[in-house]
């Protein structure tokens, strides 16, 4: 895997429309939020009518995506979404819930669960 370069990442973000003909436009921007972190926010619009809404928290020292959410819309209707939140209360997704976890604040693990379910989850170290 090539070494991460903030400059190369910014170049990718800001040249999507010239590099990929299926992309009509992009409003993605990288905002510096700390000495080594940045937030990517915006949308990418595709010729097929889909819009990809992007939110990434990126470690700019090594390129690790620390947190993310990707939402796909057609018009005003959500088509799909991708986020790192576990959903053990949904049977179809329960098998994807980690039995152990590292470096996750407890609130990120329990934020979408009712209080009774949250108390049954493993505690993640900080």
C-alpha cells in the first residue's frame, strides 16, 4: 500500500469530475480540524441521478479514516447509507456487530440503542 499523502488525497478530492466521467459535480472539501485531523464534507453527484453525501474524519498523518458516514440519495429519497454504528438490535445486522472493539468511545457503541440493550453490550476500552 502506498504511503499516505495529504496532498495526493486533496488532489483526488478536488479533481473527481475531471478524472471520472460518471461524476457530474462535487462539493467535497477538506477542512483541517486539528494538527493532524481533517473533516471531509460535501456531495458527489453522478450522471445516473444519484447523490453521494460524504462525511469523513481523517487522520492526515497516515490517512486513516477515523469516522465516516456515506449516504446515497436519489432526489430527496435516501437509497442507502453506510456508517460505522453497530446495529445489534436488527437481526439481519447482528452478525456484523463486533464481539470486541478497540478505541471506540462507549457512546458511539450505545448511541442508537434503548437503555436496556445498551447495558448488555461489552464495554470497549478507551
